[in-house]
């Protein structure tokens, strides 16, 4: 499966052009699932394969790159791959408006991964407040509810990089580990991410983001805005959590506190035996074969079978609300 059977589409977010791939099922459709990527990722890092599988199962799907990522234009006035909740939520809402311009579309679902799993819920809550709700959200491995318990070596690098970027600008930080013991990057337990990254990538991806992007994420967490806004969300939500995801455990506990026994929400939490990134499909089999004997910890290991088991779970969820 290559995930290449798509229609190239473009839409604007603020004054920048966003690039998306639209996957249409063979039969007529009235529903669309919009997919958006996690921190430092882009649409060709597995989400295109998920979108293709949705269309193969009768639901159309749009996967796009946030401004500054993949082959979308930058946020005007900001460096490439700049992350902020404000701008990314604007992009999600622009994608929803783009889909709603097609009058035959009756129902919309959102699919967010990692940081975007939280942003998907935030965007849906915003649409509820405007009385323009979407119909369902799948939040895969959500982050940003609490600070992750980063090892000290990672914290030291992050703090230093943020300081230099705020002071001098244009200080970029590496995102993913290039070896299991690599501490010169933002994300621990990220060596296992490479099997979802294709050899030929869109745009100018170089495994780096502006360090101030991490500062923006920290401000989002500190504000408590996610937890406050979502405790009364009405849109049906399915959340998946990997039991081996040791650094997002704090966010998962916070999610449990918000949603468990909360009669004001319609939220289902599904836990699978695996870590963070294995919920996405295998993109680069050759890289996986190279890396698989180097994995040193169960939370920093890519498990190829997890996506195959997880996809039917959220496909059933979306079919319940979209078809």
C-alpha cells in the first residue's frame, strides 16, 4: 500500500496556502475524515496510508500539512516548521471550512495524532461554541494535557535551545533521536519513529523545528486551557493510549481524570499494548529492518502489528457517527 491514490487539493489558512491530499471512495459519499499530523511530522509520514484505508472502506479522507510543514506554505512572518496551538487550530478550522464548501458533505470527523490529538478536540470545542459542530473525533496518543516526564539531559538541551531562540532567533532543535542513546534532541523514545518516515520526504524536512515551538507547547500546557475547555465537550471522542508510552503517562492520567465518570461527555478510552508511534502504519520497511535489532527499551520500539489491530477499532467508531 502506497497511499498515492489521491487528488491534490489546496486551501488557504490566513494568507498561506495549505497542501492536502484528498482520498475519495469509489461509491458516493457524504462524510469526510480530516487527518492532521503530530509534532515535527507531516502528511506523508503514515497518515496518507490511513487516509487511503478510510477511502477503501467507503469514507473519504483529507490529509494535509500544517503551514510550514511538508509542501504547505509557511506561516507568514515565522520560520519553517513553527508550531503553536493558535496557528495549528486555525489550519484545522480552515480545513473544515474547505470541506464544508462542498455542499454534499453532511458529516465530518477529525483524526489527530500526538499534539494534534489534543488540538483536534480543541478545534471541535471551538466549532461547538460557534454552533457548527463536527460529528466525531479520534485522538491518537494525545499529548499536551500535562508536562511529560523528560529525562534531565533532554530538559537541559530544550531549555538552552529555547533561551537561545528567544534571544537570537532561528535556533532549531533536532526532533527525533538518531540512535537509542541520543540525548541531543527534543523527544526521548523517538528512535522508533524512523519506520514511519519515508526515504523521499515532502518539502525541506530535516528533523528540526524552531526551539521556540517547544516554548509555545509549554505555555499551552501551563495555561491549563486544554483541560478547562474539554471537560464539557459534547462531540463523541475515541481516545487511544499506548500502555508502553512512558513519557506521555502524565497526560494519560490527566485524561482519565477529566473524562472518566464524566457524564457531560461522550468519550471512550481505548488502551493498546504498545508505545506511541506504532499506532501509525509502517512506511519504511527497509529502515525498520535496519533498526529493529538496535531497539533497547520497549517504549522505544516500533511494533508493526499495532496499526493493523488499531485501525478496525477507530474505523468502527467513525462508521458509527459518519455513516
